C-alpha cells in the first residue's frame, strides 16, 4: 500500500486453523510462514493503516496439503455379521479437504469423512482406505474391518449304532476366512477340519462335539485371535451290543432282598427301565433293580431295557422264588359213609412248583391200575399251583400217612405233611364168640375184639333169641364199653340160645358175629302136664291122656312122664302106683289090671334130665262093672198077692 507517511501493516486470518483473528508478529507487508505447518491454512488479508485510515486488502488463501496428516479411526475393528460399524477419516491441512473412500482399491461411493457400513457380512471384511485431498495435495490412510468368524452351517445332532461310518459337518465364514476344527466336550481336538469322520463309530464316541472356527488378525500392534464356537452336536450311540445285566439268576426266598445291576455303553442319556415280564409291570427306572421278595409274585424274568434316541437293547435276568406251601395239610378222618378222601395241597413259587403225592412213602399216581378211580387234578394260576388228590369210595386200606412233595428246581423239595388220614368204617365182625360158665339161668359170653377200622369201638350189642314162649323177655344187651365179656343172667333153664355179638363205633355197627349156640342147664319142670284126662276102657283098664307141659315150665327137654294112680278110697299116699312113660310123643298111657267099678285118682308129671316136676291136679274116673262072679245070695220069693211076687236077695259077696 502507498501513503504518506508510509503505512503500517497488520495481518488477519479470517478462517482456518489460526487461534485468533490477528496474526501476531506479522507487521510488515510480507507474511512469511517458515516453515508452513498444519494450522497455517486459511484466508488471510492485509490491513494498511496510515493517518487514521485503514485499508483492507483482498483475501489471500493459504492452502496446505493434507499430506502426512490423514488418519482413519479405528485403524482396525472386528465386527459381527449384521452389525453396523463406522470408520472416521480425519486429516489436517486445507481448507477444502475432500475425502474419498475405497475398499481394497475399489472406490466407494462414500465421499464423507464418516464411512458407515451397515449389515456387516463376510464380504464387508477388508481394508478401507480414505483419500484426503485438496488442490495442494492428498494423503491416504487405511483401516481394516475384520468379520468375526461365524457358522453358516451348524453341526447337527447325530444318531448312530456302532460299526457304521459317520461324518459330522459344520461350515464357518468370516474375514479373514477362519480355520475350522472339531473338539469334544473336554476341549480336546478330534478333527483338524470341518469334517469329523468316525469310521466306524465305536462305543466311547458318544458325547458332545462342537466346531471351533479361528482366525488371527492384527489390530494396530496387537495380534488377536478370533474364535467362534458352534452349537453343540450330540452324537448319541445306540447301546445295542453292550447291555448286560448281572447276576443273570438269583435264587431268592421270601423276605430276601435281591439286587440286579444293568450296565450299558453308548449314550449319552441312556435311560434304564426294568420291567417284570410277569404282569408287564415297570418296577425301576434306574440301572439298579432292588426287589424286596414278599411273595412268589415277585418271581419272574426281569428285562432291563436301555434306550436312547439312537436305539435300544435289553438284557434279561431271572429271579426265582423258593416254593412255599400255602396251607398245611391236617390230619383227616373220613367215614365210610362219606366215602371219599379229598386232599388239597397248594404252593407258590417261581418257577411254578410241581406237586407229587405219597401214601406211606409210595408215590400216588392218578389212574393207577390198582386204583383207576384215584385222580390227581392240578391247576395253576399266576404263581400258584394247586393239586387235589381225590380217592372215591375210600377203603380202610387207604388209611395211612399222606404227604405232598413240592418241587421247584433249583430248590430242595419241601414236604407238606405227612398227615394221618384215617378211613373210618364200622368195626369188623367179632370173632371167637364162646359161652362159658353155663348154668341153668346164667352164662358168660366171651369173644375176641375185632379190628376197629380206625374208629375206636364204643361198645358191643349182644343179641340172643329166646324161644317163642319167651318173646316178652329181653333179647338184647348193649355194652357201652370195649370189654369183650358179658355176664348173661336171667336165662331160662334148658333153652338153646342163639347168641350174636355186634361191635359198634361212631360210624356204625359191624355185621353180627357167627351164631354161638348155648344150652342152659336144665332144672326139674316147674309145671304140670295140661288137660289130664282119664277115660274108662273096661272094667280093668283106663286110658290116661294129657297135653305137654307149657314150654315155659318144662325147664328142659321132657324125657318122659310119670303117671300115678290110686283108688279113691285110700289115703293119698297110700297105695299109689307110679308108672313111667318114656315115649313122650304119645301123651297117653293105659292103666291095666284095675279093679272093676272102682274110682281111681289119677295124676301125671313130666320128667327131664334134672328130675321130675310136680304132679298135675288129680282127675278121677271109675272102671266099668263086670258080670258078677257069684250070684246074689239068699234069694227069696214072697207072693204078697195074687198078682204079684216079691223077690228079695242078698248082695253078691
């Protein structure tokens, strides 16, 4: 500027990086930057002042190249897919710095200092370069975008049996591209690629696997490893071929606790289920089966089923339960009236027991040839067997000791019994009946005790038949004791008795014994012949007839009769004549040599081996007259009149 006096100068910065409007120390017409530094850029004007007047020059722009000042923030960053990230570019110099972004040498349309990257994908990864420039020059700076590894194909759960080939696959992406390998649940590497090949699958391969995707990036001076873990893939291996249960067999008894253990490979997540095949009942859901044996119902095959999503397999064990008799047999008395023996034996156990019957130690068979009517009926339900021994029309020789033998291998045979079975019948017939000590009115009857046929003899009944004339007499005596002797009293002399003896017990009476005949001793008759009559035959003969002495008065066998007669004029005991009659069937006797026209007293008595009985009441009869043996004496005739005579005489002498 020109003036007078010469003007003074000052400089002002109108914009840019100066700290103030006035450039300090700039008071000459020349503004010198030595050297030019960032911050010097801007618009400047010169003020010339003289004489109170200031003149302002046009503005002059100092443009400073951004070279050496461009920077991208951040210099590196890691993003997850689908995130939004920003890069900011900054520089010095200017004014009028313009920005241009490029990625991997490809120019982007973005021309602002802020680069926004939305919905990050693998392709978003790379180096982003910011070109800061103005007319004076340019400068570039870069920032790296790393895309964190991520899985585009997650591994899938797999199911397999052993001895087959299996490949598990995963896929990962990111920037830079990651390396992929497989690890197990323990973190041990099991494959160095994205393929996990199990050829073949074996037990022990089961478990959890996952993929690891890794890449290493450098951010600034730091080296950073980026790692992504896939979802877990569970390999489930079927337990087929590995299931075992032990012990295979337990021979248990009631009250015992039995334990079985089931084991299996494969898995994971093997599920154990114990099933009692009897009844198809689930009894445990653990590898350990505990059975408190309370009855034969616990006896069964038990199945351990091991299963997982890949398959299943089972193993069987057996729990035997020792046989138990369900009800004890009891002694039995069977009467011949009822006639049948029925014995029932029941047992439980597993395996189902078998039952055999014995009689006095010998096996009883159903339908045996010697007893085809004997039957044994076995029935079974669940874990119980019942055997019924049936003997119809039982006889006394069916008596004895019966037992039912219960067998169930591998256990020892148990025996229910033995019990005593008595077939009770009426006693046998009394034997050897004999009469002793016989008198005319008493005797002793003895006999041998018969077999009681398993029911004690309660007594005897002695029966005898008196003769018909004694039908109103007692003919039976009952003894309520088992003494084989009876004093029979009150008998009738001279009678042949037929004795029979019957034994009786609570079942009934025996058949009568053989008849024992006993003849009582005789006593002299105590009765007289009946209906004694005397009939005149002639002057010297008289026939005497009579009828038998009544039977009850004979007191023996009549062997003869005695007839006594005498003339009525004599004393009863004087001149009596006694005649014996031995022919007892005639019941008559003729008296001879009697006197004519004489009345006789006649009586008769019977005689047996013991002597004569009393005479019958006297009957009287007179003999006929005979012609006189002399004429009448002193016959005289007197004529008392003319028409009559009176004859007189003296009796015949």
